[in-house]
């Protein structure tokens, strides 16, 4: 009887050991998977050359961004000087490890001269082979401009850029012909070119009234996202003055009453793996201070 009880006890203990070992293995494996998935869902952060940062030389901008942990820069190409300085940015970025020019963005303003409107071709020629993307904004609505015109011009841009191996991102912008990601979507679907995607900008979605339904926005456009940007922002834009519209929707990260997790969660669910841009338009504070503070907030938000 005692021998039989001894065997039962040994079998029970052996079973417990096997069960505990299996549980530990599963837990360790799950933790490894979670950690792997967490790293995959993280995004590097780039910043625009706007505000006080844009007042520094191209070389100093890149040095400061690298110092504060950013992985890239997004360049405005509004003036002749901006266009001429592109070479300086690319030369400097080429010397910095793990840093790149993410994109150059151009506006196609309908009332500009033909040479200015068509300068996007020169931008494409200049950035061809660099890996930088062309972000294109169609300007304020003008008489005679229709969806058909936009579709034809955008198709032309995409075709030419594809021949130069430059990806095109349709850039929605408040108070412009295409003001939100959802209004950009029909053009992307109609043209149906693999070289064309759209951008989701938190500040412009807030201005379009989409802050509370940003999850729905991502769900609709998730198969066509090529760029994403964010900033600290309030939940509702202040349209009482142009300056207030900007300052209420574009702040250093960590400011404003809009919970950025509401934006990042559907972004994560969308499967987007690219760079996220921090838009710093008209932020005139000391650039090192707000860039560093924003990066700390970003790392907390993304748990990097």
C-alpha cells in the first residue's frame, strides 16, 4: 500500500513539474512574440524643416535632428532657395548613419505660373535614386479646376515619377482641393497605380473634423497609406484666426488635449510600417528643446 502511494506521489510530482515547465516555456515564447511584435509596430520619427528648425542651415538642421534621436527629415520645396538647398540636405544626410531625407513636398497651386506649377518634374529628377518620396499638395480650389483635371495631372506625375523610381504621395491639406485622407482616396483608387499612395496627417484630419473618428479614417484608407504625420493638437481646431488654426493643431508632442493614442492605435492596426513625420510648422521655440521633449514623448507613446 505504501509503495503504491509512493508511486502515485512520484507520478503526481512529475506531472506538476512537466506542467510548470510547459507553462514557463509558453510564457517565455509568448513574451518573445510580444516583444518581437512590439518592435515591429514601432516607427522611426522624422521632422519637417519648419519653424525655428528651418532657420538653421541644412547641415545644422540634420545635426540637431540626429542629436535628438530623429531618423530623417521632410523637406519643403516652396521657394527657389528651398529647391537650390536640396543638394546640401542630401549631401549632408549621405554622411550621417541611419538618417535619410524621407520626402520632398511640392504644392501645385492652380494660379501659379506654368513653370512654377511644373517644377515638380525638376524635383523628381533631383531626388531620383535617393529613396526620397515626392509628396504633392494640390492647392486651393480655383475656377475651372475639376476632379478630372486633378486625376489627369496626378496620373501624369505618377507616371513620370515611376520612370524615375520615385514614389508619389498625395498630400491632403486643409483649405485645399484635397483636404483629408478620405477625399484623397477616390483619386488613389481611380488611378490605381502601385507608385501612388496617400498621406494621413493628424493636424489636417483634426481640421476636417475627423479627430473623433480617426479610427474610421484609418480603416477606410489603410490599404493605401504611404505617409503619416502627427503633432500635439487640440481635439477641435480653432478657426477664429489663421494663426490660431495652426497653433491649435500643431504643437510639440505632449501638448494639446487630443490623446495621441487615439491616433497611434488605429495606425498600428492599419499595418503601416513606415516613418512617421512630426510636423513642426510655425513652432518658434528653441528647436533643440522642443525636438528633444517631443522625442521623449514619442518614445513613451510607442514604448521604444
